[in-house]
């Protein structure tokens, strides 16, 4: 369970993260409008730039959605319990990863299972988590 001070600090962190994601989205949207091609050889460069911007925007929007969900959970008093074991997620973990849904032991267990089952090493993202 979070103290009021921790709750406030985490809400501030979430607000800052949401602002950062909004900036990423705005930057990506600025790149996406159609540009005039001064030279046919520039088409591939512009297309790649658009692909990267669209991917960045998609990831930022997905992460922003998870941040907003966490903020609503904290404001509603329903927050910060591990989805697997039900224990509280430590405050320091939430500061580092505000959208964490697993405590450290459960995350370690899941990472080890993914590594054995799929060859996914810790730190690699699974498509479903992006």
C-alpha cells in the first residue's frame, strides 16, 4: 500500500511520463504529413522516415494508454498489487517502471520462463508487452 506522499510522487511521475509521450506523438505527427519529393531518389528516405515516425507514435500512444490506466487506478485507490501473486509492488519499482504489473520475484520468474520457452532474454520486449 502506498503512503499519500508516495502516491503523490507516483502521480507526478505518471503526469511527466504522459507529457513526454505526448511530445513523442506530436513530433511523429509532424513528420507524417505528405512531403513534396524534390527528387525521386529521396522517396525511400522519406518513406523510411514516415515508417519510423508511425512506429514511434504507435508505441508512444500504447505506453501513454498504460500510463493513463495506472493513473486512474492510483486515483481510484486500486493500485500497485502484483497481478500474479497479489503482493504489493514496491514503490521504488513503480518509480522506475510506472506501468509495472508484476512484483520483482514474479517478473523474474516470468522472464526465466520466457527465456526457457522462447529464447527471450531479460530486457527483450515481447510483442504483447509493447
